[in-house]
């Protein structure tokens, strides 16, 4: 399934690319990937703005009275209705994705009435973003919960969607920071009210109306943000949990335990814009590794977020240049939905990096990592990398990498399997470039310019590193484009988690203590 941000909340897009276009032309462009050959999308979750104003006819929310929307409405054209119908016409499921606590965009003008936040600042939580956002709704107030319920009821009753998603990722600050879990009952009361409403709509229209919630990728993260998912599951307040957003590592097994005995489905989600650190728009092999892991761990399906959902022709028809990752994302859509389609395809399995797309502050130095206090969602707080490389001659730096493929059983199909390691060494920063390894740039949503360079260690570091996989010592690595490449054998790997152990050897204890492990990847190439 795909969570599809329509972009109908960007004034520039509306004014310069959509104005005056026939709705059929817009539909053709927006559905160009969905209609592409061999694409395996079966559900489309349409996101219409950030939740505090509407680009559809609403009696509850302030309505964005852009000339284009006014022109459509005067002709009886409602894109929110059209997109649902076009999705269902293709035999696909259509959801309305609602950002529960989204931002307020200053460029959205004119509005039919003032934002409610201006009248009730006492209902808001103020954050580091107060310069761009007046604050986030505090769901400890009944008035806030009732207001949000009325918005969702209006959508459910006026549009023929198959379900609604409550998107807690945009933005997950729904209760006073530092006290979210103490106040969890308020979000649970809200979810009960939404569930009762959807069941009422379901009864009146005589067909199912599903309810989904996008929540953090593990249960302790849900607790951090005040989401009592155990109660939501036991009371069956949802039909689907969408797990995570930017994280490669999702606790599917943990969620499976709490939904046992229910019909609740689990869909891990991958965002390729607020991407896991180091992996925005990665090679297709990385996507394959992530998807293979999720299927192996028992996912019921997979959702994408912030993928490029138009083909080159679709972009051209709206006056855009083709987005650079569009072909990567199209290939992912053609491969990701069935585990058998991933079998014996080259993959890269990675160890997760920390980092958050929406949390304060933007941190240019990995060593400046701080524990987030405002929210857990989107931070990858538990990710082990970057990690300091062990240097006392005794202990190893211990990490785990999940490998879904049974490479030991498929040894005859394996062309190459190797681990590659990227290091940073601040102590080598003053050395001339000729005495250091090649610099590697990691794609990073959090780093200025979106690119985070490593600090290349001195040449010869490859002779001072020891790596074991599942306690099996590998031969010393070769240097390949700034990475250390350790060749391995298929029978050294298990299906599931594999222990990776690293340390510095041939170096005096106490020196080089700042060497960091930036990235670790297991690369599997098939014949």
C-alpha cells in the first residue's frame, strides 16, 4: 500500500502547476505509477493537507479558498471525492489519511475563517517550532478531542472511502512532553470515540469502514509518545497498525504478540524522504533487504511513505522535471509485495543509524546526539550506530544485523557475500588527504545539505581492525572506495539476527578511542 501525499497543500504547486488543468489530466499524472505495468499496489491512502485546514468543502475546518479549488467546486468537482472513486474504480482500496497534529502552513491563504488555534492558545503545546507553528493540539483537553472527532466524522460521512488512517507521525506531540504516558488515557478515549464513530458510519452505509493508526515502530516508543497500543489492541479499536515511518527496524514480533487473537493487521512503513540516516534514496538492494526482512518477520503487508508516485511522463504532464528517485521507487513497487519476487535478488542488509526528521535540533555531528524528550516517533532512538569502536584489547563493539535470506542453504546461488564497514576517525582529520582513506558521503535528512561526510581514517587502518560474524573471525579487509570490505562465506550466517563483533587490534590501548563505526552492511550478490 502507498501513503500518497497529494501535494495539494503547496501554494506554488497549486498556482503554477495545477491551475486551469482538467481533472482528468491530474488523475492521469497522479495515477501514473499506480497504473504502471507490474506494480503491486493494492491500497492507496490519500493525504489531503496537514489536518488543520481543508482543501475540500468543510463545515468544520477553515477551507483554503484558492482560486483553483473554487473553480472546481463551482463545477461540482471535488478532488477528494474523485481520487477515492478513481482508486476504487481500479479495484484498489482507498483510505483517507489524516495527520492528527500537523503543522499550519503560513502560505495557505486565503482561508474561509481563522484557524481555531488562534482562538484557543490554551489548548496548545508549544515546542521548539513556535517560530513556524503556533503550537500542537493537546489531546488532554476534551474540546480538542471533540473537535478532531468532528473533522473525522465529516470526512467519513461525506466521502466513500474504505477507511481512515489516524497518522500519529504528523506530529506525535499530542500530550505534554515528559508526561505522555501518564496522560495516555486521553488518546485512548479519543481512539474509542473514533472507533465508535466509524462503526456507526459502517452500519449506516452497510459496508465495512476500516480504521488504521500509524504508530511508532516498537511498543516502548509507543509508550514514550502516550500511545497505549496494548489497550487499543485488546479493545480492537483499530483494524490496522501502520508501524513506524523512517525506521528499517520494526518490532513486528512484539506487535504480533499484542494483537494475538484479533484480526488487526500489521503494516511496517518506509519513508524515503525523512529516511533512516544514511539511506535516503538508497540503491534498490537496500530496499530489497528491508522488505525481505519485514516479510520474514511476519508483516501482513508493507506501506510506503514519501515515495515518488509519478512516472516521468506523469511529471512532464504537470510541468515538473522527473524526480530523481522515481525509477528507484517504481522498481520497488514492482518487487516489494511478494516475498517470492525478492528471492535470489541481490540485497543489502544494514545496521540502523540514529537520527530524526522532525526533532530538535538538527545535529551536524553524530557525536552530539541527545536523547529526544519531545517525542520518540521518527528518531530511531534505539539504533546502535554510530558507535565507538572498541579499543581496549579485550571487549568488542557488539552489534546485530538481521538477514532474512537463507544464504547458507542457497550457498550454490551466492556469487559473493561480504560485510563492509564505514569508519570515522577525528584524530586523522589533520592528516593530508593522501594519507587517509577516500571520503564517503552518507545521505542524511538531518545534516545541512542532506549529505553527511565521514571523517576518513588513516591509511593502514584496515590492518588494525578485527571483525567477527557470529564469533567467526573474518580475514583482514580490503579497502574499497573508502569502506573496509570483509569477505565472508554463506554458512557463516544465520537466518535472522547475526552478531557482528568489531575491535581495534595492533594499536596501543587508549589511542584512537574516538574512532566511530558509521555504517555496517551485509552485501549479498546472487549468480
